C-alpha cells in the first residue's frame, strides 16, 4: 500500500515539474513568438498588393532620350504629375507641368490611335535625336501603362498664334513690325533646316503645314518650330482637311495620295504665314490671298497691313513681294526656303 502511494506521488511530482517548467515566462514567450511568426507568415502570403505597388508596377519604356535625360525624368512621376491643360493639337493634348525640382516642362500625351508602337518609336527616335536651334527640341519620349508621352521645353510666351491673335484670358500687346520680321526670319530658317535633311531611307523631309500655332516664341522674341513630326504620324488627308487656307492648291486634288507634301507645298504654306504676320488675319477665317489683293487694289499698301502695327516700314511691300513668290500657283515658280531666308535677311540689313 505504501509502495503504491509513493508511486502515484512520484508521478504527480514529475507532472507538476513539467507543467511549471513550460509555464516559465521564457518558455511561454518563445511559444507565443513562434505562433506569432506563423500567423505573420500566413498573413503575408494572403495580403493583397497595395495601390501604390499597382501604380509603380505599370509598364514603362523609354522611346528616346539619352542616359542623362533618363536620369532627370522619371516616367512614372511625369505621367502622374498634376498638369495644366494648354490645348489640343492634332498629335494630342499638351500640358504644362512642374517637376519636383521646380523645372517647368511641356508634356504631350499622344492621341489614341496615333501611338502605333513601331511607327511612333521609329519617328520619335529619329526626330528626338535631331537637335537644332530653330526646332523645338524633343527631350524625352516614353510609354507609361500603354500611353505615349513626349517631353518638350516650356516657352512661357507661347505660340505666335496666341501673340498675334490673342487667346481667352490672355492680355497681350500687339507685336511690332520689327518683331514680326524677326519671327518670319526664324520660321524661314526652321523650315529651311527641315528641308536640308532626309529620312533614314533618303527621302527629303517636309513640314506639311507651317502655321502660327506651331511657331513658339522665346523670351528674346526669337522663334522655333514645333510639330515638325506631324506629317510622319498623321495621314496627309487629315492634315489638309484640318488646315483650310494654308495648304497649296495642288494638294487639294492629291490629299488621298500617300505622298502629298513637298518642299514646294511647304513654301506655299510659309507664304500664307507671311501674309498672316503682315495682315494680322487668320487664314482659316479669311482667304488671305484674295484679302490682300482686294485691299491693295482699293486702299493701297496702307490698307493691307495690320492697323495695330505702329512702326510699319516701307519694306512691308518687299515682304509682300516675298510672300507673293512663295504663293505662286505653279510650284516650280516658288523659291527654295534657302532663297527665302536670303531675301528676308536682305530686308533686315
């Protein structure tokens, strides 16, 4: 009986030792820690990806831009920056944006339907690698989440169209004759620069339609040309339909041809730009050729030029003569843009 009682007492003692040993703070803490780690592991495997991670994971790819430029611009930042809409162009919507560094840039979001990857990347790379003082540089191009963007320098004075005709909410002083001549010369040099180049296949480059909205003005009132990539991304028929009053007469019958624009049709378009600078009238509203002829017949030279010009000089007649040569209905009679540059330079001496 005593032996049996001692046996059960020993068993009880061993059980109590094991229990209190397990319940010591260190052992219990280790057990809790082990359970916590197990739960954390399960939670990690089932937690959905955060919204920020979804944004960052959107596919990005550089279209053109050197290494230094790529370090300056982050596609995901550029695409998601707050933007001010500047206007809608044939290539897409233009926005003004301020980088975190304080730099102001212009961003073009390429219109849906024009962002065929092969064509856009080919011409983006071609024009993006073509620096020229008379052409607005294309700094950087990229894809972000299936949308294409191009970065340009921001010019605070805007376009010739805004300065010449004004725009809603913008106050402006009429451009004097000296500035208009300077802008005409810069635009002529820009177009001559385009004409001096060829595509990778050896074909002559053309501008398509040169117009006031594509002439951007720097702070010193020199000018540069934008939108020169348009005829290589947009059908020629679309460009012609959207620019009445600016296209050469021979193009009207050829607008469905795959290769419409020529150097000579560009020269005609430039002639219209000269008349716009002289008269201050919009070619899409007024037939400038007929307007100038009628005004000059009835009122002489003083009836032709913009009445807001206070310092008009006698050489306005010479500028009209240059415009007339550019507007010859026979394309072969139109001068080259190199010749036009020389003639305008001769007026400024």
